[in-house]
């Protein structure tokens, strides 16, 4: 086991850590300062995900250089984060649109009979669902 890393590899790890920290700060500021919930989603889902990804890649490179073998834990965490963050943001946005009818009214028309939030329904669908629930009871 060696603790010596080549200088060029130290530069790569340092650059990834600095880039990751920058994106984490930008994402956190965006989360705190943007005016409404829909805009606040962009901070943690875009910038912060990229920042954490850069830091985890730097950790993986450092572990590989100092231990002599690659650590796949960081890679798996990065992949999970890149998959989970957009899906979570999508679900939060859909729930927000569903619960906030004023926001839904401000959206541009979809061009179909379906509203933007696929979970929301028309009045006829709500009546049919209520009738079906009443029949079961």
C-alpha cells in the first residue's frame, strides 16, 4: 500500500473537489434564494447533483491511487444519485402542480384534453371515481 500519488493525479482530484464544492454552493444558494418552489427544484437537482458527483469521482480516483484498487462504492452512490434526484424532483413538481391549482392555471395549455399534471383529473373522471367508490362501500 502506497500513499504517494503522482502530482498530476493530485491536480485532477483537487480540481474535481473544487468544481464539486463550487456546484454544491451554487445549488445550495439556489435552493435558499430562488423565489418559488418550482424554481427551487433546479438548485438541488441540477447543480448539487453535479457537485456531489464530482466529489465522489474525486474520492474514487484518490482511493484507487492510494490503495491500489478502485472503490466501486462511490461509483454506485453516484449512479444512484443521478437516477434518484431527477425522479424525486419530477414527483415533487407533479405533486406541487396537483395541489396548487393557481400554478396549474398559469401553465401554458397542453394542446390536449389532459392537464399538465397527469395525476389530476377532469370533473367527469372525479365523478366516475366517486361513484365507483360509493358502489364499493
